[in-house]
C-alpha cells in the first residue's frame, strides 16, 4: 500500500502542477491585450481615424471615423485575449506522437484552423467585391474598399516575392523596390512608345526585372549580412536616381503619364458598342475596370504564392534553405552557391516586375517618387512580420 501510494502521489502532484500551469493568468492576458490594443490605436489614428473627401467648393474635408478605430482596437483586444487563452490551453495538453498527426480525428486545433483558413481566405477574397457592393449599397460607393483591397493584394504579392530572397535564401535585400520600378517603367515605356498591350508587357516586365536581379546578384555573391544590405540599398537608390536623371528615356521627375489602361483580353472597358459592358449586356460603369483589376491582382498574388510553395519543395528550394542556415556547410555539401543566390535574386525580382507592371496599368502614371526606400522598408516589414 505504501509503495502504491508513493507511486501515485508524484503523478497526482504532477497533474495538479500541469493544471496550475494551464490556468489563464487573467492579469497578464489583460495586460498583453491592452498593450496590443494601444499599439493598434496608435497605428489606426494616422491611417483610419480620418477620411479625406472633396467638398462642394473643391476644398479638402476631413471626416472623423473614431467608430472604426474603436472597432479595430476592440477586435485586436479580443483576438489577443483569445490567443493568450488558447496558448494556456495548449500547455495543458500532452504531446501527441508524430504518427498521429495524419489522423484527421487527432489533428490539433491549430492544424484544423490552418486547414480551414485557406478556403475561408479564398472565399472572402473571391467574394469581397460582392460583399462590399451589398454593404455599401452600390458600385460607386464601394470604390474606396475595392481600391484598398487592390493595394493590400499588391503588397501581399510583393511580400511573397521578397520572401524568396529574404525568407528562403536568407539574403537581406533592402533594394527590392528597384525591381518594382523596373517592371512599372518597362510596361509604361513599351505601352506608350510601341503600343503593346498589358498582356504582352506583363511577361516582358518580369523578364527584364529578373535580368536586373541577376545583375544585382553578381556583385554581392561574396557579401553577407550588413554588407549585403548596404549594397542592395544602394542598388535601389541608384535605380531611382537613374530614373530621375535619364530624362530622354523616363521623362525624369515628371514621370510617364497617359499609360494605356488594361483591357479584358483585348476588350476595352468603355461605353462603346465593342466595349466590355455592351458585349456582356451590362450598363456601363467605371467600376467594371476596377473590379477586374482586383481579380487580376488576386490571381497574380495566388500564382506568386503557388509558385513559391512549389519551389520550396523542389531541390532549388532546399538549396535556398540550406544557404540560409549555413553557407559554408552548403558549399561542403556540393551545392553551387553562385547559382543558388542568382536564382533567388532572379525569381524574386521577376515577381517584383510583375507587380510593378500591374502598378503602372492601375495608376496610369509612374514617377521615380513612387519607388523610394520607404517602399522597400514596407515590403521587408511585411516579410518579417
């Protein structure tokens, strides 16, 4: 009896200890949630708190939106509380054998959320213009939100492109905006000078950006860490200065305007009889082109993600990850680090060129001021965060 009692006592004590560890520390949870909400408030004030509208006399009117700021902060607060509670619950659960991970009934909550997250994201992304149309009450009223979705997806695509260089290959690139600029100016020059359509210029812009990525890769083959970051930063600034000073080609700081708009595979978005609206029996509205641009950048972003995930499973993706972990060990295994780095720079730059071409066709105007270092910093922050 004494032996059995002694054997069961440690187990019961351990069970109590695990239960105590698994309790939610309400004070710490509220503190972390409050801090997250405070950070969200600080970020929301300059971005969401005011909306600029044009008044009757063409003056600028600031409309406060504190209700939206309060909603965002409340969502951040509740999400942080949920994450803290979920993490505490996870610590109380015993570890499962790795072999059980393939059994659908034994999947963890994170794995189940992950399996449901992708279809939910795709569903929301595909129906976003429809949701906005019904919530805002019309096409004209939904213009702001569709434009915001286009901007978000553009940065998502740029982040996935830079993730090849920074995330997979471990090469800190602070001049990624240079390839963004190459793609934008490639489409602008080809479309305005030679009259080529967007669908022809899109792959050409990606190829040109990949070529400049290889040109950047050669001088930095032996550089690592801070030195690599400085050189890539200088490359981005050199491209911007070239765009400003090569006036005969790029029109300098004035930029290139009147860039041809995108067409629906050759069908223009206008009110003519051969336009998109008359072809499909719709009433003409300028939002048709904006909604098409939204789905276009959505497809480009999904293609970027698909290619990135597939490359990660290929030998070149494994070589990138090996290079990221230890370059010396990577060489000792017989991996050609020169080709590995150049492929990372080229493929990452190619997707940057695609995004730049889309930026030019969406804006209808490009200038060197759109491609400063702040853009590279934002894209890098997206990858890191």
